């Protein structure tokens, strides 16, 4: 039976069919749905959200050493967090088959950079596969598990947004149960003290030679022969684009196993064709290897290494074939940037914070990153998961010494705080930073689509679990001044800011209200009640001051002609923030 | 490839373009086509401009298209049709919802909603204008606007032989099946009426 699946759904299906016993991940676009789908196989697979990617990879390694087939999944920047165990797994190898999926984001649809994680395979000396579509994604997980066990190596599976989030047809198979391998204590393999690691490095280099031989033999790397005029070497989604553009007018060397590269196969292919193109998205990873062998090719001298590719870019770059396009004036089209949702608790928080003067606001990764956009404009930096607090600490130390008028407020979400914010807050307390840390606890991991986290009280597979109390946690770290507020009550929020700004020791404000999109759980219902009714504007009373508009609520529209605000009742969820900022009480509630 | 047809569905995050594309793809698969569909998740969804691409034929390679490549552009919002019009083939068709959602800069009074959007599109391409919002509201649920447009698309693309009711039944919650099927038929009718 064939099913239309995204690449992520196909990875989950492949892992299930491959007999995977354990999987862990931290959600991150475009990788999130891999674990969400694996979680459905409750009887066969233990599937977990880990607090961060390093923890996910280490738990998967533990499961592998204990004899299970295991998988970890993360977005590209997540692998940076997990890089520490990754490089040493390159040395230790595995027991049960082990795959880590890296989901890169060319085009930065939902990321802070567009790093090409194929270099990680080479750097950490682990095998790598790259699927081009959903069928390959499924098949390669199964194949990668076999390669992993045969060569005693972790296999990195590199996907990209368009492989993860494109649907194509996949043949559904059966799960093949794989027995748990016996656990054997083996100090020469897993006890990586310097003397052990020194010997393991020798093993690693030998393993890579065997893997290169395999790379030359495996049918994951195959030739489609059409002509000797043009040859194309490509991998991943770029292969599909090349095929779309060149059709049968080129021969192809399709690379599915891309570390170590099949250099013998590449040389043979290159010798047979007159012109050789290397079609890659992002960096010239394959091209560099080819050029290092003295083989001439056309690649990044023509194809851009910034942003994602598509068939048009490949055709224009390599064949100078420009598409025929309808010409028209695009200058009048207004931008449509993403915004915080109507009723988002972050809106109240950032509205309050935006009124503070002489502050540096260090932000983090999540929906609340949008607090830095107009009209709230309440953020100075966003770098990576957890950086808000530690970056804020460093800046604060300098302000305390050289620029006394400045205050640092760091802003981080609940899930991001559990991810890597805790260590940073320890730094703040330990090194005595008089700064304000705000934890925006919206009771869920929102940006990636409503995932549970250590604070929600539920696991990925729906079990009730201990909900970590953020207030207790920060107090245990040593923060003496902690307050929890409802960010949609501006008086309460502003009073907390006044209080925190007046302190001369580290403080934490926990802004606690559920995400407007969250379906309240039983635990939530005990604490929160959604507002009833909708907000509406009394046109007679509206003076056109735009304060409600400047909350950035997408339900509020300002008519420039008659200088009045109006509220769209379809979008409004009745959070009442606009009512609190209106100076003439022109906004009132209906349908309560 | 030459026989592959490309559909571009565009709109605003939250308008249900992904569900419409899901039903569309399911119907096409059922009809025996090779299908690829590409969608965007995450940050871009939050009220931003969104696009979904569905390609079908005997054998489909790329899941996405560049400019000048779509056989049909279905826009769930008027200004978005203009934003994506350059992705349409010069002889391609447009189904546009006569519905405006002001974007953040417009809400803030920093930009104007462009005038004459639909007229411009009509000048440039073979266009059907559908008042999907009104049709959906008349059916009693503004949210089924996406399925009205899906019906319009099926008619405009001459894909009426496919068992769309099954595709809808398989992809929407039980108590919304009837209204969605009705919405689909109203969408097809809207195209028929436009022909007259």
C-alpha cells in the first residue's frame, strides 16, 4: 500500500519498520514531526521529548549501548548543542544501530542561520546518508540501521526543509522486530578516558576506510545513464531539482551515501562525461571533495550558496534559461510578516516591557522572538537557544562597571529555559548579576506546534508526569526575588517590573498564561479560565490615538481615513489587552 | 517534467491552505497520479504569507516550483495573489478569493492595502473571482472558505472526475464532513457561474 507522507512521517515509519526501540528529540522546525509520529507506536517504541538535543543524543546513545536500536532527531542548530556527544560517539561507535537525523533549513524558513550540517559527518567521522524524497527517507532509515550495526558507527541522516515537509508517495511495509543486543561492559569502547580514546582514534580511521569502500559499492550511490555530454552529481533535494531541469539530457550520479564519498565512483563518472555539474544546495560539500582530486567541475561558481534552491535557480544558473514571467508592479504590495496571534500572552508582556527606558532586552528562540518586531520593538538580541540570559549577564557585567544607567532584561520561554536557560541563570546567580530574567511560561512549546515540555505535566506519549515548577526551580538555583504574573493584566505586570527594576540583586519574573492556541489540558483547566466574549470599539468614543493598534494585535485594524480603530470579531479571543490600553474606555466586551 | 501540472495555493497563515492541499493531494493520489506537495511550518505560519505547492503527473521530481511555472494559482486572499502572480505561467489560470486580510504594516497604518488588486490580476491572467467568504458564511461557517476554494480549483482545473467527497471524508473531522462537502460543491458552482 502506498501513502502520501512527508519526509518526517516517512522517517518515523522507517524507524518503526526498522525495529527502533528508543527515540528522543527536542522539537525544532523542520524536524518536529519525526518524534510526534514515532510517538504513535506506543507499544513498540519508547519516544520522548528531551529537554535539549544534547540530552536527546546522549539518551539515544545510552539506549544503543544497552542494546536497542535508537534514533535522535533535531534541527540543524540543535546538532550544535549535541555536538559534544556526537564527536565522541564518532570514536566509541554503537551497540544497537543508531541514527541521528539533522533537519537543515536552507532558506531560513524558521531558523537563525542556514548552516550545512553535512560537514558534521566529516568532522565527527561518522557515516552519512541524504534522502531526496519520502520513499528514500523511509528506506534510508532502515538501511542506515544496518550500516550502523555492520560498521559499528553512528549514521547521520541529513534532511532539509523541502525533504522534511514535502509529501510524496511511500510504500508502507511491516515492522521487523530486532532483538535487543546483549549489554556488555566494554571499557575499551565506552570508557573514553584519554588512553582509551587514543586507541579508538586508530579504529575510527580504519572504519572510515572500510566505509569508503562501502560507499563505492552501495546502491545508495547510483548512476542514471543518458548521455556523455552532460553529467550531474547531486544529492538530497538538489537532485530532484536537477532532474526536473535536465530531464533525460544529462547523466546522473545520484549520491545517497555522502560520507565518506564514493571517490572511485565519482572519478569514473567524471571521466565519462564532457561537462560535469555538481548541483548542491548551500555549501560546496561534494564539490570540494571532487576538486581536491583535481577533477574539473562546474558548481558553486554558478549556483548560489545562499538560500534554498529551486528548479528555476538551477536552470538560470547552469543553463541561463530564464522563465517567461508575467510582468507587473510589485511595489504596492504590503509586506506580510508573521505576528503574535490574537490573544497571545506574550503581547501583554512585551507591551509592558516596551515602555521601559534605558534597557537592553536580550531575547531568545520561540514565538516571543516576534516581540522584537514592530510595533512592540521590545528586543535587542536573539542569538540561539538559552543565550538571552547568559548574553544578558555578560552585557550586564559591562554595564555595571562602565555604563551604570543601563539595565538588562532577558526574555526566555518556558521550553527554552528548560533547554539551556537553566545553566545561564546559574551563571547570573553565581556571578552576581543585577539583572531581570523573565521566563515567559505559556504552558507549552508553541512555535513548533504545541509540544509538551518538562513544565506541562505530560510526556510525548501522553503520560501524566511531574510538572517542573519554574518558581521552585529558580529559587533552588538561588534567585531570592521571584514573582509570577498574568501578562494580560497590565497593572500586575507593570507593578512587577517596578519592583524588579528597583532591586539590586538578580530577579526573575515568570509571565504565566497559556498560549492562545493551546488546547487546555486537565491540569491547565484547574489553573486557567479562557476569557469569554469579544472586544469591540465604540466609534463615538474612539479618538484615534492608536494605542490599541500599537499592541500589534492582528484583530485590530486602524482606518486611516476616518481615524478610528475596529476589531475583527472572527480573530478576537477577548483577551482584553486593548481595553486596558485605551485611554477613553472606547473598547468594551460583548457576548460574555 | 513536461506532463507534470503544478498548483500553487497561497494565503495567510491560519486560513487552512494546508488542509485544502491535503485533501487535494489525497484526491489526486486516489486518481492514480504521482503527487508531491510542499508546505511550510513553524515561524512563517504565524499570520505570515504562506504557500503550498502541489504537483502531479506520471512522475514528479521537484516538490517545488520557481517563477513562471504554476498552471494555476489559487489565492485565499487578494493581495497574496498579486504577491505570487509571478509564479504563474504566462498562460496560467488564477482563482482568487475576493477577500482581504490586512497585514501587520496595514493594520498599523504604516502601509495601505493596494487598490485594484483584482483588476490588475484580471488584466494579466485568465482569472475567476470567487467570493468564498460569503459562500462560507452563508453555509454557516466562515472557516470552510478553504474548501469552497478547493471546489473552485477542482472545477477550474477540470479535475471533476475525482472522488473529492471521499478525500474530504478521509481528511476532516466527522461533524464537519457535511458542511465541507457542501462547501466544495458551492465552490465548483461558483466557477460554473463565472463561465456563464
